[in-house]
C-alpha cells in the first residue's frame, strides 16, 4: 500500500509542477482596478494562443492549469495604451500590470472592430471621451458632450432638452448607429435624439467616423456612437451622492453605490435634472435610474447585466429667433415627452483555446409624445394644435466569436437577429376645418452576419471584412470593408513614427416605418415594399505623425462619401397618390486634422478641425412656390452641415483637483427659416464659438466641490436657425463620497 501511495504521488507531483494558475491584476495609473480589459495569452516559444479572458470590476483575470513556461500577455484596456508583458508560470503571487495613458492613435478602443484593439491598427477614424473628461464637463445630456469629439457636429433645436441631431462627415442626422451599453437605440430608420440622453453613470463615449455596416448592420452610414455605463471597481463599496444648482433655476441631484468583490461587481445610480430654462416654456426635467452588474461564474465565464430608464419633459419654444432677430413670439404651450428603457444581458465565455465567445440579448422601448393645445397670437400662420405619439420596441440577440491563434492574427465572426415594431399616430388641428389624422404600424426583422480578419506583419496592418444583411423591408445586402495602415518610419524620440492609412467601406440605412409601411388616415401615403436601403460608398486616406515619444500625435486625412438611393417623398403627377421612393443622390467630401496630446498622466488635450463640402446631385424637379431649389434643388448644399468646424478640449487633473477648458467653433452653414414666405427667406445660420469651463476640488477625502461655466463669453447664437441657444450659464455643487478603499 505504501508503495502504491508513493507511486501515485510520483505521478501527481509533476502535474502540480507543470500546471498551475496564473493570475493577473490590471490597474489604472492611479491604482484603481480596471474592468472590461481583454487579455490574450500566448506561449513565448511559438506565439500560440492559449486563451482570452476579460476582467470584471476587481481587475482580475486567472488562467487555470497553465503549463510551466514563459508567456506573452497582450493587455487591451479601453481608454489606455496597449501593453504586451512577459509573464511566467508558475508565479508565487498575482502579477500586477499598471496601464498607461496615450494619445488617441495608440489607445485601445472598441467600436472600430467591435472588440478591444488599438485605434491605429484598424485604420479607422475614432475618438472618445473618458471618465475624467466627462466628470469635468459634467454634461446633463449627450448633446453637451459630443461636440468635444472631433468631427461631431451637434445641432440642438433650442436649449436643455431640445431635440439634438448629430451630423458626421456630411451625412444625414439619421446616418449614425447609436448604442448604449451595447443596445441599439435608434428609431427604426436611424434617427436618434441626443438632447435628452442623460450622461449620469456613463463612463466612456466613443465616436467612429465613417460607414461601419459590415459589423453593425443598418444605420451605420457615417458613424457609430457608443456609450458605456461605469463599472464598480472598489473592493469596498463606495456610496456617492451630491447636488448642484445654478442659473435659470437649474437643479441637479444624483446618487450611486458601486463596488466589486472576487466574483461580482455592481454600480447602481440615479439622477434628477431640472431647469426652468431661459424665457417662457423652456423648462426641462429628466429622471434617470440605472444599473450595471457583473458576475464571474468561473475564470472563463463572465455574465453582465445592464439597464437604464429615463423619463423627460421639455417645453418647446419652436422657431422664433433668427440669427439675432426675434421675428415671432416663442411658442408658450408646445410640450415634448420621452420615456425610454433599455436592458442588456451578456455572457462571455473564454475558450476553448484562443477563442472567446460572447452571447447577448437586449431590449429597447421608446415612447415619444409631442403636443400643442392652442396657437399663440402672432404664430397663427405656422402653428396649429396637434398631438403626436410614437412607440417603438427593438429586441434582439447576438453572438460574437473572436479567435486569436497568434498575436498577428485575429478573426471575428458574428450574427445578430433583431425584431422591430412600432406604432405612430398623429392628430393635426382637431376640431377645425383643417383637421387630419394619420396612423402607421409595422413589424420587421433584421438579420446581420459578418466575418472579419485583422492581420499585422511587421509594419503593416490589414483589416478586411464582409457583412450580410437581411431586412424584411429592403431584402438582402452585402457590405464590404477593407483598410490598411503602414508604419512608414519608426522615427526617433522627437519624431516618433509616421503611419499611413487608407480604407474603403460601405454603409446602409433601412427605411423608417413611415417610409416602408405608409400612412393611413386623412391624407394617405402608400406603403412601398420595394424601397431599397440607402447606401454610402466611402473611402478615406491619411497620415499620422507622432512626436516626443508619442506624447503628441498629429493626423490629417481626406474622406469622400457617395450617398445613393436616398429616400424622398413623391407625389404621382397622374393620379396624385403619394409614396416614398428612392430618388435622391448626394455627396460629401472633406478633410479632418487632429492634434492629440498626452503630455503626462495629468495633462492632456484634443484639438480637431473639420472641412466639409456637400452637394445634392440628383433630386425630384423643384420649382417655386412649392419647392425652393436653393434648399432642395440639384446643386444645393445639404442643410446644417458647416463647411468649417473645430473643437478643443484641454484637461488637467491631480489627485486633489482637476480643471478643463473647452472650445467649440462652428462656421456659417446652410439652413432655412421654414416660414414659407412670411418673411424674406433666410438661407443660413450664422457661425458661432463657445467656451466652456469646468473644475473640481477635493476639500477632504469625502467632500468635493465643483463648478461649470458654459458659454462663458455669453455668445448669442443659433445651432438650428430660429432656436436660440442658452446664454452664459453657471452651475456649482458638492459631491460626497463614503466608503471605498
């Protein structure tokens, strides 16, 4: 018996020697644990992939039963520089890896490839706002944050709570795919209102410029916008609450509790924002509740659940103040209301081998109501009582697989199924001789399937992919994508590398429900089951230059978009029936210049300049007085796209205090008063510049005071012609933090 035990021990001891667990802990430069970090492990001897893991809130990833030897760990943490670290197994203690900050081209992002990767490697144009920048800006809504991302043109119809549209590279406001916590939140057909999207609880925002329908399917025509809720990371719970107030009777209150343990992390938050605004009927109120929970069932299995709910009311003054001229009285009784709910569940499974599989499901409910009870004196010619109600539901599930057999090769495949349904009703001028009613209902399905390959060889990186989209409205489409980047010169400490990049991609947009399913009611619009998807064929090429060890990065590129099969309202001149059809064609092209600096861990800045030229190339005949050729005719520029725009955001943070200075400058742009000849027509919105300031100071470990001064020089301007922007406004408050490490 003793001989048998001795023999069995002799077999088990080598197994213990040659197989062990390897634990990595990922920390930020300030020592906080980092969640959502993708770690790929490769054998040092042959570079074969061993496994891919993702950290939860405690920043820990553990590889079990790893053979003895040396390994290369590629650490990709969104918002930080990529790192490759040599580690050995067995290790007596967990290995701590401290992340570093870098300029945008060297920073890890997610949107470019739908997985964490270095921005420059995929050849994409992408920028972001991190948690430190968002904290200093303290934006009530997404429309107050996005203008500080280069290339983002945000036009808000009014002030806080006003409908805010995003224009990127000359595309329509419905050409942006928007995801919050991985949930698509566009209306079917693409439009999204950024003006009522609360930013409390959001830890990171990314904007990728250019079409990306290969991965994201319909609506990713000129950009992809992604926002993610913050993840709890402290090993001891942190309870945070605070409030601020300021001009125009503005009050903002919030609270959150967040933390993490060995197998789970959590962040629950709520927010209430109220303001009376500037003038009559300019009040805005938005309430938010949300949560983000992660559970690690095993070292290789991670589950995450997120939800957000917001409910808001906005007074709408409508158009009345045109480039400084108050032509009309403001509307005193129009109201807008939205109620939005989203939820997502995600299961990430590492293995076998160099695979990672992600299964997710989501649902989004959107309700929007607009109404006006009576007409103000002086606005009789353009206003009427009305009530509109839109209800949309979007639900789906998706799979994404990532295979990284070697550090230089990454394969991604994915599938998404989506169910869209909606109901839209409208009552116009009830009780009058002009009364009308309309109704639209519809259901449709989307199926996306894609495959993508990223290869890197010495100085060259090549990305290629193809997507297949099946939509019950427009049928089948194939959308390709290809890009490459080449490190032309490795450079020196002063000139830290010159990289060339170029790419071609296509985007498609599904029709809206009104366009596909028609309108029944007083003035019917026929459904059109033969509508095609709108299409964008785009290419871009540019250069990136690093300076002083990549502490500075300068980039410049040219882009070109060709928009085809754009959908237009059309009345048949023979039988006078109305229908939406594919008629229009337009183009945009321009240049983007960006300067990024990460001078130290504490000091960073981002500056961007965008030049955009647009033109309508094909359109239905446009003759006065029923159509203005200067707005809708062939050769006219596209509305609300400025030729020139720029932004600058400077951030400085220390453990005890932080400060930011932001500048947004937008040139003159084509627009319309839409008053139908009541006044001499106005065809432009004047250019403007705005300066915003923000800062915070830790009075004690538990108390922080902060303040923001927006539109510091009190400029009076329109973002959308006829809708005055908010004058100089100030907010200040206190934030209390209890618990934590």
